[in-house]
């Protein structure tokens, strides 16, 4: 039988012939779509890097880094800096020291990680562990305060110590720092402030912006004029001063301020000179205090014209306690006068307790 002359066979043959071109076209279209998709993926998918990591992965990475590593990572590029700033990673810093020099600002974190912001003719050179990076058109103050904003903004725990040491006379650093602290939504939580300054106004650039309920220790050292009298009338009116427990003041002050130390527990007041009247006034302030435990008084020049320190140790009964006494001990060799609270039972039996 000649199938080509059979209408049925011919019809079937014609039907199959008409389908084959259609199938070939669909296959070609499918292959074309696959290739287009491959080309698209080749163009759109870049090698995995920190800048295209998923956010959850990046947060995990940041959680494993110390502050030194985070600061280095933050300076890699703008996208990483923005991500880190937005993430506001929880801080683990316990202490920060800021040291101003004529051409640089040194920052020491936790006593071991040091970052130096050095002035440069076109910007700021940031140095860390023998590595340096130049940031053009940015001042060192701007760079430092940007870093502090990240660190202190992310700090969730109490900062144990904030140290500020001015080794450059008339530095504009403190006004910058004051503006920065004023801009914070809440006072900075610090346990101990240690500041080296020359005058009261410099202390006032920092102290009012610390959380008064957290601040326990205030240490004020002299960057200059150690033998000159320092006024503290504005400082002693602050809640930060009134709620502190311990104060170190390495400056000569007027005796009218002795009463402003009565609420404290421990005091170290270095002075250039002291006389009998001031010692008697200091003794009366201590006797009326319910909190003072020790008042240490290093001096350079002593004028004891009333012979207040005629004995190495003197004992006075406290006015607000039947069980405590004040021991005034003079150590001439070290030029130190120590006012110390003791229990009556600690007084040697051969000593007289004065009233």
C-alpha cells in the first residue's frame, strides 16, 4: 500500500509535520530564556563580601569584635560606617582616656587600645598599631567626636573611668567636647571622672553632662598653676558634686569651701600652703559630718602658729556619734595631714579623747 496516497496516513503525516516546527521554536525560546537568566545572574551577583553580607550575619560578626577592630572596620568605607552606626553595637568599654597634645589627640580605650588623631595639612591622619589612614577634608576633632559618638552611643554598661588630660594650653578641644555632650539625649553614665585642667571653667565643660546618680569619684588634677588658688564655687553647686562619694582635688582652694566637702566619704586635697586656722576649721567640718571617713591633706608649706599639730596624733569625739572619733595624724616627713574616722575601741588606751 502506498501510504502517501492514503488520505488518512497523509493526514497524520501532515499533522506531525505541522507540530515539529512549533516544538522546535518553543525549545529555542526556552534555551534563550535560560541564557538571558544566566547572563543576568552573572551581571547581578557579585562575590560575597562584607558590604553585601546579610544584616543578621554582619551583626553576628560585629558581636565578636572588640572596640579596636570595630573602629578599624568602621573606617574601611562609608557603607560599613553607616551600617555600624545604625546597628549601634553594644559597648564593652570600661575606660576612655583623652589626651590632647599640640598636634594630636591620643585616645586610649581600656588602657591598651590607643588611637592617635594627628593633624595633617589636608585633614586628619588616624594612627593605630603602626598603621595610618589619612582622612581628607575632616578635622581631628570631627573624626574623634564621630568615633566617640559611636562608642558612647552604643555603651550599655557603666563607663568605669573617663579621663581628660589637657597637655596643650588653650586647646579648643573642651568646647568641642562640651557641644558633643550637650547634644546627647541623656547624661553620660560614668563612675569616675579624672580630669587635668587649669581652671574651673574647664571642669564645667564636662562635669555637668555626666549622670549624677552614677558618678561616684571626681578627680581634678592641675595641668598648670598648681600653687595658685582655684575657685570652685560653680562646681560645688552641681548635683554631680553633691552626690559624689570621693573627691581628689590637686589645687589650693579657699577655706570657705571646706564645708562643701562634708557630705563626702573620702577626700584628698593637695594644697600649696595651710595654716592653723584652716586646720581647725577643717577639724570642725569633719566632726560635724556623718559621712566623712578620711580627709587626706598633702601640703608644701605649713604655718602652724597655734600649735594645732603639737602631737603626732590627736583624737576628738565626733559630734554626731557616740562610737566614733576623729584621729588627726601629722606625718612631717611626707608633709601629709590625715583626718581619719576611727572607732573608740581603736584608740590606744593611753591616749586622750578631746572634746
